[in-house]
C-alpha cells in the first residue's frame, strides 16, 4: 500500500508542478465553454478549434490581434493533461461537418476536454528584435449548462431551495407541468418515516416534471438539480432521489421524510456540486456561456423570462460585490466572462447588432457592472458556422434583407424573411402569436470554397476577448 | 469554504462513527456479489433478498440455521448508507419476476447497493433467557466481475501486462480475434511521438478485440482492463485510451508512444483500479463469485480454460500465503469467499453434485488451501430461481432424469434430457462437438403456488455460509 500511495503522490506532485510552472509562466489557459439548452456548444467549440488550427495559414480572423499582427505561428491539438476526463472528440465532429452532405455533430452530454498548443511571437520591441517564439497551452473544457446553474445551490438551504421551487411552480408553464408531482406530494406527511418507495416515487415525479420543462415546446433552463436531467453513472443513487418538501413547524426527526430529503439535498451539494466546483470550476481562467436567443424568442415570454433568470443566476456566481455567503465561498479565478448569442446567421446580417443588444439588456440590466470586481464581462452575437446567406431584395418598393438557406429537415434551399430582432426585451403586450418564428438550418456547405475553412461570424472577436491578452 | 468543508467533515465523521459503531458491535455486514459474464448476478441477489424478506414467515430455508432454530425475527429493506452509489432496484426486479408471464430482470451494469435490516434472537443460554433481539445491517453490493479481475493489474507493470496479453493472443480464439489490432500495432514504432489519433486507433482496435472476445459465441472473461468493456462516464477519457505495447530496448522518452501508453496504464491502475480497491473492495466483509459452468461447458475447451484462468486470478487476490507484491498490497478484510455455480436447475437434480464437484476442481486444484490464511473458501452449486422440474422416466428400460421447462425464447414447455455433468475437467480429447448443449430457460412460474415464495436450490446453504456466524 505504501508504494502505491507514495507513487501516486509523486505523480500528482509532478503533474501539479508542471501545471504550476505553466501557470506561473502564464502559459496555460483553461477556457470553459457551456451553454443553455441546445445553444450549439459542440459546433462552437469545433469551429473555434478549426479556426485556430487554420489560423496561421489563412486569413479569416481579422480581429484576432495576434493573427492580424502576423505574430501567430500556428496551433495544433496535443495530448490533454487530465487522464480521467473524456476527450472532446474534435476529430469526429469536424468529420461530420466536412461530410457530403455536411451534418451537425451530435451534441456532447457531460464534461469533456481538449488541449491545443498555440505558438506565437510576443509583441513589444524587445521580443520583436529577438524573434523569440512562445507556446501557450489552451485547455478547452466543455461542460453542461446545468452544472453551472447548480452552483447557486451551494448557498441555499433545503428550505430556501424548496421555497424557490414551490414559488416558481405558481407560474406557467411550471404550474401545469408540476401538477402530478405536487398532487402526490400533498398526500405525504413531511414527518412520516422515510421509505425508499415513497422517496423514489416523489423523486421520479419531480424528475419527470423537470424533464417536461426541458423538452419541447418549453425548453426551460432554470432546472435544478442539474444531474437529475443528466445522471450518468449516478442514476438511481440516493443523492439523486429526493425532491423539494414543504417546511415543517418543528425540526424533522432523523429518519423522517423531510429530514432524509434534506440530507440527500446536502449530499448532492457536497458530492456533486461542491466537487465540480473544487475539481473543475475553481481552475477555469475564462468562461463563455452560449445562448440561443432566437429559440428563446420563438418560445414566448415564459421561456424568455426563464432564460433571463438563468443568465442572471449564472452572473451571481461572479458577483463579488455582494457579500452573500455564495460570493465569499466561491471566488473563481475566472477573470473574463463572455455571453454569446449563437446562430446569428439565422437572421439577416442587419439584425446582428440588435441580437447583441438584446443579449446585453438581459445580462447587464439588473446588474451593477461595477460589482464585477476584476471580472471583465462581455456580450457578443456570433455564428460558429455560417449556414445561410443574407440576400437584399426589393419588396413592394422597399429593400428587405432575406436569408437563403436549407431549413432543418429539408433538402432544398429556400429564401425567407426571418423578421426583425427587437433590441429590447419585448413588453408583455408585445408578445403575440407568431411574432417570432426563426427557423433552424442544415449546415449546407459550411466550408469556404476558396480556402476550405469553415465560415463564421465574429469568432475572431471571441478569440481576441478570451485569449488576446495571453498572446500579447 | 470553511463552513462547507467543516460541515462535510462533521457529516463524514458522524457517518463514519455510526458505521464504526455498527462494525464494533458486529452489526454491519458488507456482502459483495459479483460474477463472470452473464452468471445471473441480478437474479441471484433478487432471490436472496426475497428469501430473507419472506424468511420469517415461511419455511423454505431449512439449512439457514437462524431460521431453522426459530430465532429469525424478520428482515426488511431500509435506506442505504452510501449516497453516491446507485440503488440495487430490487423493487423493479422482483416485479418482473412476479409478472404474468414472469420475465428475467434486466442485468445491471455498474456498481449498486441495497441495505437490509435483519432482526434475530441470538442463540446461547443467556440470550435465550432474556429473549433479547438484535439487528444486523446487511449491505449487499453488486459489482461487475470485470472490476474484480482488474485487481491483479495493481501488481503488474505495463511491460508485464503487455507480455501477458501478447502471450494469450497466441492461443485460440484470441489468435484470430486479435489480428486486426496486432496488424495495426506492427505498423507502429514504440518510440515514435505519441499522437492522439494513433493512440485512439490502437485503443479502439484493442477494445474491439476485447468486445469480440466477450460476445457470443466466445463469451470469454479474462479481459482487462475491465472498464474498456463498461466505460460509463469515463468513455473517451485518456485512461481508457491505450493498449499493450511491445517492450523497447531503451527506456522510451517522454512523449513517445510507448511512454504515453505506459503512463495511461498507470493512470488506469491509480484512478480506476486502486480507487475501486480503496473505496469499495477493502471494505467488503464477504465475497461471492457466481459462475455459469453450464455455459462454460457449452462453449468448449478454450472458453473453459479462460474461465478457469479467471477464477484462479480472482483467488490470487486472497492468497496471503504468497509473498507477492499484490498480497502485501491487498489485504482485504473479506474472511469468507464463496464460489457458486448458478442455474443448476438447467440440469437434472442428480447432476447437481457433479456440478459442485467440477467447480471445486477448478477453484481448488491449483491452490494450496492452507495458503488462505484466515479466509474460508467454499464452493456450491445452486439455483437462484428454479425454472424447471426434474422428471424421472424410463427410457429403453433404464431410469433417466429429464428436465421439463420452457427454453429461452419459446412459449411452450418441453421435456428434454440435458445430459450429464462431468465431475472432472474434461481432458482435451474428451471435448467433442455437441457433447455439451445445455439450454437456458424462461423463468416459467417461479413462485411456489402454496406460499408465493420464489423456489430455489440451496440458497439457504449460501445464506448460512455467508451470514450464519453473524446471526449466531
């Protein structure tokens, strides 16, 4: 036993030492990517890597400073450092985008990671003279948005959390969707002895409710605990077998339903959320959060409100200004945080600014920017891969911007008028049926014919914001 | 951060304290159940629990001493203690066995756990006078046989292991099945720089080889690393992306194919095998290993040899007598180890003794029993659930034992003569085509009409060996 543990200690120490060395030399960047429900995370990361791998040889990243300055020497994928984290399968994903016909890659389900080595010449007079070349290791970590939305649970008691859920269940669509679960819950006495069968049934109905919220046509995001939706190897474990309970007048006795539920909630926080925070989140340097605002508009005001709630809840993790328990607990070292509205190619080019402005409103409105002590927060509207073309045409004497592309599930291109993006969050009376109906598209021919690079909108700005200072 | 860790520490301490208390009072038994490929682990545990739950009320466990003595007061399932281990879903499994028609429950895939509380009156004069009742908590832990077969890796270097695999690949059926992998491997230079694409392809071909060995018609068991076959949440992680490599003359440099493969093998040992040992295996009190010897005989001599190799490899984990690195590393506290040949009802009752004797030969032959310092090793032939009936008939003037049951995939009962079980391992020349062709059966009507209890063979002996001394 001694030999093995000593050995593993040495391995750990050595690994830790190398990482520390890179860190001290500012040569290792851990970029975390997550997104709300179906925001296009896999496609985003695939295209980002693709742009970096192609970056040295071709144009197409005019606003990525290190490339524009001619200092970018090249990038390649190298062996990842974490042995027990699944690889982000860039090789498979780029393959399906290069196919004929090109296909969207299948979305990933849990945590995954990929490492790139980026070689560049530093700017500045001294470096220019000596033509020295530096290497930076970029780890891109892909993880489900649900895990990020779980972090605030660390600052909540079981009663706080239960009350929040019960309050949310008073508004549509949760009001209807939660009915089977709440009906069952009303038959239970919080102080009755806990039995596994009852815990399971209550938990199953609660999980069904969460799954119904997540599914079409609702597509909600503010759904905790996140692992109830993606259990992986923890399926059927007690820490995924509980649900919110009404508060009791007296402290529930050990072994009572309410006490066991609360105990499992605490175990979930400790063994799932806290572990994710310690092992992963606290080591991230940069965080990007992807949002599909267009789908948000399609789905109407309830969904939109839920999306806003999710984004604000995410922001709270970074809000050092407030002296909440959470902000004291969680001091991520993330110093740049980027919110991105994806799939901007689904609307005409003249709407992209509005898309970005709308996202900015949602993210920034309720938050005092000064509160983000040391964290630069930015918003952008991008397209990881451009699958349409904007066509300007005369219509009844006016110039209108149309979009040409192949809608999802169809094989022919069509020309359509997707309509306009509001630059402000629509007021309740402004939402009316069919106001928003943005379509999804097939990838089409995403490669530029000339240089074999995936077309994108503004990934260069994304790269410059996230990595620029590290490649200066 | 302080609050959370302090709290978790307290929770851990309290939990640890309770467990320690039960342990000190001899009131907690961790019974581990595993089996080779499709030995019927789920059905075995389901029936074992069922017998215990019914035990107090009904007969049917005549050789389980505590029941026979009338001291058994009852058993019930209670909340399990491990929060992050999936529950063994007895409720679902017994349901499918009680259905009309009864169906075999679906096999489980990873680790799972269930806890029973057993109440009994201790024997002995003093206790009898005071009529005191004791409670024992029985944790049944179900885990894949592949994990147990992985333990010996802890004592092997990458070169040892590679050489063992290469040697095995010289014998059928591995010789043919390993060809695509070995052909690819021969194109590689062990000292070439490691690239993820090559690592992946080599590892994929090796994994395909392992999967082909496991599948019908081969059904081999001696297949490491076990997680290559059941990756769960570790799918695509580097520690599951390697394969054996030929030894190199000089020490491979960091970053070479051979060095990276070896590094990943070490990570697998450390983060998968060693973790399983520490977190689970080292806490087991009793271990039962299930084997389907009948399928072993059907599949012929290569399979049978592989099964024997697997069982001997398992035994080595307990072989304190030898002064190997492994025996010094691993000192499990398991003090009773039971090997069981399952599905004995697939042959006539007069063959059960031979089945048990055959198993004993395989397990005991090569091992000096005295070496098992402090571990009681036993073999039995049982049937977790009886799905056939033995019928004795005259055939050409002789009495022959037939079996009546509904063969798997059919809906009508048939009467058949399954043949005889050899009591010794057949010599090479004794295996000939069609000598053994034991059928699998549908569960039929597994409940006894009289008392609604699942019929079994010798589960009472199993219970008495595994638990008897703790309920004395």
